[in-house]
C-alpha cells in the first residue's frame, strides 16, 4: 500500500511552516477558497476543503502530515491495522456481521468504505463511552475525592 514518491513531488515541512500553521486560525465555520490573479474567488469543493483543513490542523498539532489514497479493496491485515485491532478480532467481526467483507478465492477482503464506516462507528462509540464516564464522575464526585 505504501509507495515511494519521487523526491521532486515530496513536500518538506520545516519549523517555519509548522509555526505558520500554528498561527493560522482554523476554527469551526472557517472555509477556504482560491483566488485567481485577477482577484476572482473560487470556492473549493467540500471534500477538498476538508482535506486541506485537516492537513493544516495535522501540521499545526503534530508537525507532520501523511496523505495517501487508500485502495478500494483491502486485505484483512491492512483493514485491521486501519481499525487498530488484531486481524483475529477483525475476522471475528466479519463472521458476526459487524463489518462487511467478501471472499476473493479463500482470502477475505474488505472495502475501504466498510472499514471507514467501522472507524467512524468506533470513534462514535468511544465518544459515547467517554461521555458516560464523565457523567458518572460528575454524579459521583463525592466518592472520588482526590
């Protein structure tokens, strides 16, 4: 899945760019547009805008970004890595119908969309669990004195 990009197509991020990214206000509701040499503004499609804003946020937060295209068909190993679970767990989820899969010969494959849907569901479940934990902590504050 990883390919080496020619050096002339790579983008280097130095400390100046990281500082500029940190000083660029990116908050909810911010939009991006292109401006032509004659001053005409061109709105970016929502998907392109989202990628660019996430790129800026990643540079600001981590000082790095990696952008690549995920193939439509994924092996169980790649899908498990993307989900942050073992291959065994992923295969169990597939057998239980928690994630869609299909066979290519004797090999199980997953679509990019199914894996991304599972990633979103896992993030949603983690957020709900954290919210329940925080609510429990507030409701039982007297029990958990520091």
